[in-house]
């Protein structure tokens, strides 16, 4: 007998599942899964987006197919709606996600809109989506290393389920104090112990900067454990959407960003970096009151023109609730948004090389978007501290004093010695970054 998975795959190949977006005569949003024969589907979940805010509803099987109808949902007069569906078998296992998007512009200011069923279909193709109903290791690689980039951050990234886990349909990246782990709870472990990633966590993914093995006698071991994951999926031109809540807590450095799948033009920053969202966990304008987007690019480290391609949005506290972060990346420009409010827009003109006014041989060739003309993958992480200047020295943090100097040879130890102060700001329900979903679409 053909398995349900094979059956769904065969059905999808023969007649693709699609989602139709409609407005009922009573003004309710109606979603319908259209396909010739879907009687063997056990359940359908509709995920829909209204003006940048995402919702989820359970479908009901009707004569017209699986449907969902909103109840009491108030939409703006110029609502823009998109939707897709997830198909589950009778055991509750997710078996297929529709690759065809339904969408509609619902002009509620037009009285006739309530007496017809407007629908336009197929705006884009979903290349990758994860709603984190589980942590799929086929979708994500977990970093296990003390590397910390070239920033000399203070955390170690682990695959421990205290630091990287899925709960209630959301990915959690949670920083914890290293000494709170029973393996490292000795009174002097950070100064005298040994941290060998392969022995402790079963692997090491990055050996640079003593990332795989360190001894505390040569410098304080990482005082914080945290999480960092990288997507197997990648994208070249399209739209990336992430719904997430960023963390709050002194000296936390959360990021939603992308790196090239292959360093086609050479090592960083020659092949580019796309930072969709970065923030700091401290209170105030230099903390959770500001989020930023940045492109890193240049022919060498000393000629990184990131200051030309950065932007920020401010509010009282970006960490207080979930927000939708979006990257729109075309062959002409790169734009980022938070809740449909623009953070950064970059139009390089003839080329990034000319835009940066570089001298010498053009390492990027004739493509105007190079180095941003190749496949990039997604990264989520929560870093802590560091000495690269992201947390500038000086009195920038209200009543909070930064406990280390970026020039200090013992910056991590200075940070750790101030744990009574910053530890009080790390509240369990707010200290982690929580990701609801991520989606890659073609344009």
C-alpha cells in the first residue's frame, strides 16, 4: 500500500495544493485549501499574514475542501493578506507544506468588498519555512564552539538543550551561566578547569580562536553558555521573513543575520554579510530601545564600508513583544523592515564597488549587487559582550556601568566579576531570543 507521505507527494506533483484567500459577505476572512482529492489528509493548519502580523488557524473539512474562517478579527481598510497551509497525516505528523501562496488585497473601504469574494492567487513561492513544531536537524546546524567570531565574545555556543530547544512551537536560544551546569560548578572551574567541546558536547564546529579546547589557567573560560543555529536552506534574491521576540538583559547581543553559503569572493568581508536585526539587551536607547540592520562589505577588513549601509529604528522597548522582521533582496536593492516599517534601504547604483569608492582591482566583477549576488543562509544567535566595540566604552547605558574595557586583556573576567549586577537583569522569561517562524520566498 502506498504510504500517506508518498500519496501526498504524488498528489502534490499531479495537482499542487493551493490556498485561496477570500472575504465572506459578512466580512470574515476565509481560507480554502484547493486540490482535487485531499480526503486522506488528517488535519490542516492555515498560517496567514495580515499587514505583516502572522496568525495560525485550524482548518475544518467542508464540501469545498479544508477551510478556515476568522471570527471577530478586525482588519484595516487596506488589509493585505497572504496565507499558506500545512498538511498533517492522521497520526499528526507534518507531511507537506503548500508551495503556492494565496494572497489578496482586501479593500474594506469599498462597501462592495463585503458582497463579493475577491481573490488573486500565487504571488510567490515558499522555498523554505520552519514553524518550529520540532527542531529538525535537517534544517539547522547548531554551532558548538568557543570561537566567538573576531569579536572575542564571552559566550560558548553549545548544543545543550538548556541553550537550544523548541517549546510550544517556537525556537528558544537561551543564555545561561556556565557554572549553573553541574559539570562546571566547581568553585574555581572557570579559572582552572578545561573546556574540551568534543568531550563535553560530542562535537566542535569551529576551531579558530581556540574554539574547541581551552584551559582556564591561560585566561577565563567562557562564563556564559548560549545558542546559535544556521539554516541548511539558502536564498539568492527574494524575501526573508522572521517573527521573533528579542531578549532583554544587560550585555546580551542577539542577531538575525545571513552569511554566504560559499565565500565566492574571499574571506570576510569580501563576500558580504547581511544583518537583518541586531540589538543590545540593556535598557535604553543603546539597548532594547533600538534595533539595527547593516550590510558588511569591502575588499579587506580595514575597508569594510558598513557605515554606508546601516539603519536603525527606535521605540521604548523592542523586546517587550514579538515583531516581524523582513528582508527584501532584489537584483537592484536590499531593504529591511520591522513590522513593515523600513529600517535600512541600500541602492548601490552601478555597483557596490563604485558605491564604496574603492581603488584597485574590482574583486566583484560586473554584477552591480556583488558581493550580494550569491546564496546566503540564515543565522540566529544570542552572543554576550565582546571587545570589538559593539558595546562602546563610556557612559552610554544610563545608570549601568559597563564592567569591562574593550582594550582590557581580561575583559571576560571583568565581565564575570560584575555578575551580581548584570545577572539581576537576566530574567528567565526574557533573557532568550524566541523565534516563531522563518520563511524564504522567491520574488
